[in-house]
C-alpha cells in the first residue's frame, strides 16, 4: 500500500452545494485521501470563494475544469492528483469524466453516470481502454446490512429468488419548487440539465441499482407507468415499474417525489423459496430475515456473526447507529484502498473491490432509457439490453 494519502480534485460542489459537502465529509472520514484542487463552480467568484473556504492552495483553485485538467496533468508526480470527483448536475458528467480519464486520472462520479445512455457506453469504453478505476456513488450499497443481505442471497440461503420489491418514496417535490428559485428542484426538473427522466433518474436509479446489487441478478425486461403529477412539470415525478429478472424472478419498483411527508426511506424486500429478507434506510442497522418454517431473525450491524463484507464496512460496535454519511464514506474508503493497492502494484482485497463502477452506471442509464420508453409506449413490456 502507498505510504501517503491519495490526492483528489473536485469538479462542482462549491459553497452551499449539498452533495459536494457530502462527498468531502465521506472523503475525510478515513483519512485515506485529501482534497488538493478544485473547479468548484461555473461562477468564477463562487469557485474562488469556495476554494478559500476549503483552504485550498490558491494556485490550485480553478474557474473551469478544462484549465484544472491542463494544469494538474502537468504537475510533478509527487503533487499530481490521483483521482477526480465530479459532483455536477447530470449534463456536466460526461465531458469532465472523459477528460479526466484521458489525462490519466481515476474518477468518482455522481449518479446517474451521464446525461444519456450513449454517453455512458462511450465512458465505459474509455474506462476499459485506460484501465483506470471509476466509482459511481450509489450510496445505499455502502451500508453494512445491505452487504450482509447480498452475501446471504449469494450463498443461496433462501433458495431460488422469486420476488423482489424495492421502493424509494420522497415528498419534497409535492409542490412546484422549481418555480420558486429552489436550485436543487430547478435542475432536477429541467430536461436540458437532468436528461430524459426526473424521479426515475434521480431516485429510481438508486432503487434499481439496489435491487440488482442485493440480488446479484440482472433485469431482462420491464414495464413502466410514468407520471408527472405536479401540473406543468416537464419531467416525471412519480412512477412504478414491473421487472423480470434473468432467473425468472419478478419484481416491483416504485419511485416517487410527490409522496407528501416522506423523506428518504429507500427499502428492499427479497423472497426466495425458503424465506426472505428486508432492509430499509430508516432502520439501517437492522436486517430482518424471515423463514418459511421457523421464527424470523434480526441481524444487527457491528456484530461478530456477519459476513466479511458487512464487517469490513461496519465502523462502530453493535448498538451505535451508523447512517448515510458512513455508507457514503464506505464507497470512498473501498475506492481509495483499491486505488492505493493498484498504485503499489498489489492486488486489492475482494471487500475493497465491492463498490459500484462503470458497469452499474451503464445499467442505470439503460434503466432510465427503457423506463421512459415503456412509459411512453403502448407496447409497455420492453426488453432490457443495450
């Protein structure tokens, strides 16, 4: 392993930007990497002020990402960035990610991975061409009990998987916030900045990724009902999807941002021949395991009976709550450990490699593409392939 911290540059995420601050908290939690440079806003004044607030070297605070790549790529080896974190709106994902890879930088990127499926496929080809690493931030895969669920299903403890339910209810867009100056609502409901999908792109992709991650199965066909509930909203704010998986299992996914009073309680239930399991973010330290012919069990984070993947991603003893920030930090830690090993010529451990990458990013964009296609079509059932 390297005997130094990894060096990160950030694009987007300036002052008052929610997700940029979350990324920096996650980055700093384990002390494996540090932020050294940034192009933090399209507004030059905000970019410079944000750099000052983060105590960055003023020579490494940039007012556009193209200048960042030009200057940082020319840095000597002992100062050069190891990876770039891209925390911009969807329409500014592809170009800086491609540029970062071309300049030899590994990449962390917010979801969905790109603005379109075509861009995602090109980005995947570039990752494969360069051999560099990419992390896409599907945060919920970082929870230890989600990893426990995945390992139990992988071991076949419940027999053949038959049924999957996954949901992500939010209520924050129950009114037309995009017309009142709310920056988050404004770009998320704008097709020119968000892409083809609203709720299905923003949170539906999280639910879809969680379903495929936990089960280890790929969706092969889907049927979607997509709605724009708030009058004059340009993108979907509500929808439901029927899914068929590669092993014959069926699934139901719903994602909505107009469930008034709901926050962020993403939830998954998976059932097999012998039993099933249930996890939800509002009770993230608990995995409920149900059996056909014996009493239900409650698995808890931080305990010694968990899988190696769950234990590796548990940070505190049992009974101490871990949540969203720790799960986010688990993504960064596993990514950083993998990069550090690769840069040292070592083989990363399987637990370190357990983070969502470019393949999951492409699958997410395909989900958006097929859901919107089905939602607009009278045919409804759509084959899920590139």
